[in-house]
């Protein structure tokens, strides 16, 4: 019965698009999550997505057709600033993230409220924050952009895997022994901004942190090595995203929240498993 | 030939000087021991040499055939968080990164090097254990193994034996002395002055912000500094 229903849904291209894009974006977010969580930058996803939200508000007021063209560069600049601010300034990394995050969110809402002609403002804001149906209305070009960016992110992570590990584990040692940490940190920041902008389409700005944090934290319940945690986080993220999208289609629930609900569920399952494995 | 030369270094934090006007030179094959009280600025000096901190003034020059890629480093403290998922093997292997350039994977030679370093420090038995779950002394040895992977030229060790038991301490000193015999330059911070004068070729003794003794161990032993330091003031 459900299977047949799903079969019918799969006839629609928008469902297939949603699944492809959803899986790729969730995969990228979980890869970066490994280094972000371990470097205590869990909330950078939040901060950056609010920046992107602010930019989007401006773009919609300016009636830009492709808001991503403005969103990407601004978000990248903020990512670079935040990650470099984190080390070596008077403002703590988490405080800086909170400041930028709340600041841009408020400004974005103000601008939308003041200038947008749209009558359904509350609905609009809710959609951008929680991404309610955005992923089901992707155009073909958006799908191609998302696929392209995701593949880029995954490729960068694979090529720089060893560097990412070394810098995440002990940045000082890497700097001291002549590894070009600055360049790698810059690359990581750019890739993070890419993923955030991508993920806004999937779960909306408020729930991005879930895609970054849950897979890694869950994987850490079960595995000891960096490699195993990375692989497990990716698989965890893919499965919970597919489940979330399918359930939301069948049950008519908001996509983003359903995906995150699956993440939460998965986390508890992994906690239990970890508990029993340690007992055994 | 000199590998490292510091001239008129002033070290400190935010306007507070910790060590003033320090000059010394390290030549290939030297074994330099840095000694001094807690808080005298030994770690600060090492971090400045490694470029983790900038000096307030003065300059540091590397020898003609030396780059930062020739440094291996054992930090006094490591900032990775408590539940960091990384095995001992992953940590040791990450020492090879500085000479792997843009290559995405470690070579067979890298893995071999990591293996030998772990055997040298007798931690190959715990290679697949999680680093964060090891005892302090085991972690120290894993980090030393990582430093060995980074270089054969200059090792900078910040209190490599703190937290080690007596046997492991002796073993570690032997390993370091062996490396030094094979041509690795050693710069080591230590609180064990007896060991320092036994193994080191040079001593840098931070007495206070304005007073630093630097010289060969032989000269150090016949200086007033050593006479004042040893039990009963009779020298070593
Ligand atoms: N990040 C910092 N900011 C400000 N002052 C610092 C900082 N780190 C160290 N200091 C100060 O600099 C001085 C030298 O510290 P350092 O860590 O170099 O001492 P040390 O000789 O290595 O001591 P120990 O034997 O305890 O390791 C100390 O007085 C310390 O309070
Ligand atoms: Mg110290």
C-alpha cells in the first residue's frame, strides 16, 4: 500500500529532485560537521544561515531573480571572518557567532517587514526559517547547482581528508611543523559557506545546525576512530534524510522538521546502542 | 652550520615582558636543554621559535637548509577535546603530513615510519585505542611518536617526560639520546637539571626575565649559576 503510493510519487520529477538534492546536501553537511563539532564550532551553521537569510531578505526586496549570487559571496566572507575570529581575538568564537547570527536575522526580518510587498509575510518568514516546502519546488537549474556544489564539497573533503584531521586534532602542531594551515582553513571556511547556502533550501535556516551536529554526535557514541566516525556520520545522515523526505511526502509534514526529527530519533537509537555495547 | 639563531629576542604577552633580550644559536647535532622555574617563559620561547607566537621584538633566523617543515614538536599541553574520536595510529600518522604536500593520501613509507615510531615508543600494542582514553603518560608517548614522524632534523620537546613513570622516563631519555646520536638536533625543555647536564651539549637556563644563561654544558658546570644551583652549592 505505502510502497505503491511511493511508486506513484516517484513518477513526479520534483520528488526525485528532492531526494537527490536532499541526500547530497545532508551528506556534505555531515562531512563538515565532523570538523565543526570537534573544533567546537557547532553553531557556525546557525550563524551563517542567518547571514544568508539576511542577504536573502535584501535580495528579495531588490527583486533579484537569483538571490544565490549575492548570498554565496557574503556568506563566504562571513565564514572566513568567523573561523579566523575564533582564534586569536578578544571576542570568543561562540560570542562572535551569536552576535553575527542574531544581528543579521533581526536585520533581515526588519527589511522584509518594512519593504516587502508580500501580504503573506509571516508565512514567507516561516518558510525560510523552517524550509517547509522549498525543497519540493526546486527548479531544474537549482537542482544542477546543488548537485554541482555538493560534489565539489565532497571532493574537497576527500582530497583534504588528512589535512582536515590534523588541523582539527591539533592545529598548533600542524602550524609548527610547517603545514600551510591558513590556506586549508580558508578552503574549509569557503566550503562551509557553500554547504550552508545549499542546506537552506533543504531544512531552512533554523534547522541547519541539526544536519551539522546530529550525525557526528551520534556516530561518536559508537566509534573510536576519526575515519569510522566520518563514514558513520555520512551514512547516518543519508538514511535519516531519505526517511525524513519520504515520510514528509506521505504524511504531508514539513520536510525540514521531519528530517530533523529523524536525526533526533537516530541519535537516541545510537545512544542506546552505545550503552549496550559498552555494557557487553 | 647553524640551524637556528635567535637575536635580542623579547618575549611576552600584551606588553608584559617574560624574557628580555635573549640571544643564542643552535648548530646541527646540538642537544640543547632549556631549564628554569615554572612560569619563567620556557614554553613561550619554544612557541615563538615555532611561529605559534610572535616575538615582541628581535628576530629568529633559520639556517640555510632549514624550513619549518624540518621541525618536530611535542607540546606541553594539547587542546583537543576530551571525547575526540581519533586512534593512536591516526594521531601518530598525522605527524607525516608536513612532507606529504598536496598528496591526498599517506604513502607506504609514511605508514612504515609511523609504525617504527610506535614500536620505538612501545605503543604499537595500543595503536587502535582511542587517544583520548589513554593515560597521560601513554598520550605523551603517542605525541612523541607523532613528532618523530614529522622530522629527522630538529625536535622541539616541551617536557617530554612529565607524567611518565621512572622506567619510561629513562627509556625516553635513551630514545632522545639515540636520535641525537643519529644526527637529530634536540631542543628540550626539562625540570630535571641532573639529566640535562648528563645528556645535553648546551644549556639554556632562564633565571629571570633579565638573566638567561646560555652556554655549553661544560661551561655551565664550571659557572657560578651551576654552583648556586646544586645541592650545597658545591657544583655537580
Ligand atoms: N596565553 C597567555 N597569555 C598571557 N600570559 C601568559 C600566557 N601563557 C603564559 N603566560 C605567562 O607567561 C609566563 C611564562 O609562561 P610559560 O608557559 O612560557 O612558562 P614555562 O616556563 O613554560 O612554565 P612551566 O614550567 O610551568 O611549563 C607566565 O608568567 C605565564 O603566566
Ligand atoms: Mg611550559
